[in-house]
C-alpha cells in the first residue's frame, strides 16, 4: 500500500474506535497508539509529518466534523487558517508532530498553551504606507543542546536503540551525539588510512577472502569481484565444451566471493562492455548457469586459481570494446641461440589467454620481476621468461626479439 492508503486505513480504524468515546484520557490513549502505528509504517519523518498525519487528521475530521458549540470529546480552538472559532475533536489535538502537546491535557491547560504562543505578524493593509525593504534577519539555528531525539528523524528501530543507549549511558542527547560522531569519525578515518597503506592487489586471495580483519577494508569487495571476473573468464577460455562454461553474472561472482550484490554491480558496470563481449564470444546468457549439476565454486577453485595462476587479462573500461594495452608490434627476428642462456630465477607464474601478444607478455614480465608467463593452448603450454635479449620460450629455447 502507498503511504496515503496506509494513513487512510489507520485513520479509519481510529475513527471506528473513537465512536461513542468522550473521555479525554481514553481518546488520548487510542490516538497516541494510532500515532505510533503510523510512525512505524512511515519511516521518513518528513513524509510522516507532511503526508501521513494530515491524511489521518482529514479522516478524523470527516468522521467527527467541527462544531460551533461546546461538545463532550471536543476542545475549543481558533488556530489554523482564518482563525475561526470552533470546537474540534480531541483526537486532532494529539494527532501532531509536536509531541510535547501530549502532556497538555484539559481545557485550562490548552487555553494557557494557546495564550503563550507567539503572535503571528499582521498583514500590511493597503492604506498603510509600504516600508522600505529591510535586510532580512538571519534564521536562528537550532543548538545541539536544544535538539530532541525526534528531530533526528531516525527510523523506529534505531530510535529505540538510541533511547536504550541513552538510558544506560546517563549522557545527555547532545553529549551522546558528540561522542558517537567522534567514535564513528575515528573508525572511518582509520579504515581510510588502512586502505591507503594497504596494497590490495598484493594480498593473497585466501587472506582477502577469509581474514575477518580485512572484511571492512575499503575496496576489498571490489578487488575480489575483479579477481572472480578474471577467474570465470579464464575458465571459459580454457573449457572445451559450452556445458562447462559459466555466464559472467553478478550471481556467479557473488557465489565465488560472498561480496554484496550492490558492490559487485558497481564493478560490473565499470566493465560492462568487456563482460558483454566475453559472454557473447562464448554464446552465454544467465540461463546457462541454471540447473547445473555442480555449483560454480566447485567448478572453479577460485582461491587456488588466484594464488597460483591468476591470468593477466586486459580490462576494458566502460564504453570501450577494446582492451587498454599497447598495440602489438611486429616480431621481426627469431634467433635460435647455440647455447641456452642462463634463466632468471622465477618461482611464480601468471597464466594468460592464448591470444595475448608477445609485446603484452613482455610488458607483464617487466612489471612482475621474478614471474614467468604461461600460455595454454588446449593441452599444450608454453612458458616465457624475460632475458636481456628479449623473451625466451623456455620449452624450445627460442628467443623472440622485439623491435
């Protein structure tokens, strides 16, 4: 139901309960119960006070019209447009966002309340000379010490938690807000500083995925999502049957990483063109992931794959169908050395797709000292290492020189 429908329903139920009731105490109790029910249904305080309450008040006015003379269950007022003297139903007194009026009970207390209200400025008549425009005074700002919990416009659950915390702490609302701001600010700044000091790309996937201390690290979910995208793409490129492949979707990434879908979607939006191109290349759509005999996390060993053979995949930015990578330069000369050169020590391996160019392999090796690059083509695999003369294909001993 819409907010208007909810408010109308609550107003009608309240009007039904108030039929035949003239005792102010009972009217107050029933009305405040309806007020809280409406507040729980409409979380936003602005919508509650500008749409919800007026709708309920209108429903009550229709059920209990104003009177010109005194009547039990009504109170006298001149408030409102035109300041017409009338008697309104008491429920309208308590249906207000100014909850301090709940403590004002009885005609005498209400009269004193109205008498203490500040006078509204009178409108200027045509016969009066118009005054020269004066500089408008600056609006008064509400001091933190004068604020009430209701002015924070918290949802019902949060407000209850804060009220409970205030009771336990013995602090004023103003001091509590200051302390809460101080604590949360330190938390945010601490996480930001930790993020700047931490190179996410250097953290092993197993640690990034399972270390509880890193779960609130800014950028963690996005980094895991990128690694999962690479893992799925590499798996599909190596698979020989379509039935073995997985469509690159947010659900698939979520299954591998456990990251929130909102964060995953943000990452996927950045690389939408690349994802669409990959799925189209393999003829995949989301329906291909349904009804599989095995889950994707069993098909793709995400952690071990990332640790041992994370492929270097060129990432495409949004709006581009081509990877950001140096243009391939023609290989002019192939030299077969008479003796195999001394190979640099390399203990870690990056696996790349078969379409990766030699120049890209060269750049990967230069950017990752101590690594080898492996290209898989079906059952065959070629391993490249960087030597001073160029790129050495370790299996054949051939050195590819780049112009």
